[in-house]
C-alpha cells in the first residue's frame, strides 16, 4: 500500500501493471545478477561488474547524487558503502517506470462509470468470493483485531492485484532507483522509498534483486510500498515473518492494520447516497476536498441532503466522480471513505473498493 502518497492515479497503476506485465516493457531485459546480500556486503566492488554496468549504460554507481545517497545510507544505517556501490552498478534504469508514473494528460476525461466497470468485473467478483471462502479465518481474525470488515479487505486485494495474479513484474530496486534519480518530480519520495526498501531487504535477508513489484515499486498481494511495509505490515499468522508476496494471511492483516492506522471506524458506514438542488452550488464542497469536515446540517446550506439516515455529528465530504462528458456522480463520503483514500489517494479507487465490497458481501 499502500503507497499512499504516491498514487496519483492508482487506476493507472493497477491497469498499467496488468497491461505492462504482459508486454515487453515490463520484462527485465537483463539477466539476473548474482545475489547481493547487503547485510554482509563488504570489500570493493568487483571491477568487472562496474565495467559491465558502465558498458550497459546504467552507470548509477558513478553518479554523484547516487554516491551521496550511498554515503548517507552508510552514515545513517551502517550499510557498507562498497556493497551499495556494487549493488548500484548492477541496477538498471527502467524507462517504462518513468512513462507509467507520469500523470495523465490534462485533456484526458476520466469516467467513473468506465473505472467502476473495470473493477467490478465478473472475474474479480468470482475470485473475490473464492478468496473470501479460502481466507475466512484470517479475514475474521483481522476484523476482530482491527475492526475492518472482511469485504473491504477482500475488495482492496482484488482491486490491487486480482488476488495475487497481478503483483507486477518490475524489479523493485530498478524502478525505485530510476524514479529516485531520474524522475525529479518525485525524487524525494522515491529516495525515501529506496531507503526503506534497502532497510526492508536487509531486515528480511532478501536478495535486493529478487523482489518484483509494480512500476512504482509496490510489493505483494496488497501492493505496499516499502515504507508502508515497514510501518504498517503485520505478521497475522504469527509465523515470525511478515510476507506480503506469498502469504494471504499477512496481506489481509496488513491491509486491515493500514486502514485502522489511517482512521477506519469500526461499524460505521463508508458513504451515503445524496440529493442536491443544483450542481452549481456544489462547487465550494468539491473545492473543499475529500477530508470529511461538514455535518449534514452544514451541508444543507449548500442544498445538499442525504438520501439515507446520517448521524448529526458525522463529518462528511462531497465525493464527486466525473463521467467524461456525462453527468458526474455525487456521494457523501464518511470518515471510512477517507480512510480508504489513504490507501490510494483517489476517490475513484475508494469508491470502486466500496462498491466491489458491497457486491461481494451481497453475493456471499
Ligand atoms: Ca507471517
């Protein structure tokens, strides 16, 4: 996950991962380098490795900003500089990651109806019901421990990766390095995630080159960024390790833990159907964003009411979902809607998760 800060457009993310995973751009072009164990890496980089990297045109190990980053990692976390430089000499720039992370062009007209159809598809619904049945014990345990109902967790894992079928084929160290040093718009964020990834790899004794993920470096069934793994992931099955790539129990617990940490309120609704007098009067509410801050009586001043009962002190936000050239869809978002948007900062995403969750719960 949650990745949270990063996902300007998770729609794009999941779909692009799915698309790219089958295409040449996502396949690693290089053969896999020898395992690099950072915890024990010591000694000077092998000259041949550096020479090979330079010949391939990667060159990260020679760049001043990478060397500064390496020095910082050594100072702050005790990494061996030589080991990191050797690693960077084998990292490959991934241009597909830069293409895919770029925001959609301004003329692109988003459509909630199209987005919704993409994620409430028969395959995802069928596999969601199957996942729920197979993982019922862990889903119930997570619900008990974190207060997040099973259908929400099942829906998130479905939207993120279709229950582990689309976890991404990008080598995580390549895309994080590329975005950290060759995508200035998000350099701070991705340098921080690269730092988190190196720490995560060391703590988990992982070969840094072995982990695959999305073009943005999100990992495993729930697509957590490395920083989110270190902050929010949990060992739900209690086997002593947190494993989000192959262990559904830990993925389930980690999604629930993430939502609980980001304000999920047990037993409360996610959204309300709404009525309104005129679209023009909604503009200030759209402008106010998706953080819930208006009571239902405050919303009445803008001609807005709820079609369902709402507690008088429930903070609400107006959720606007454009439909291309058609009429936009509007809902009132409760704090739990906002919590889902912390997983991925998109109203489209959060609403698709909620609608898929509802559908799964109704069919079960
Ligand atoms: Ca575990």
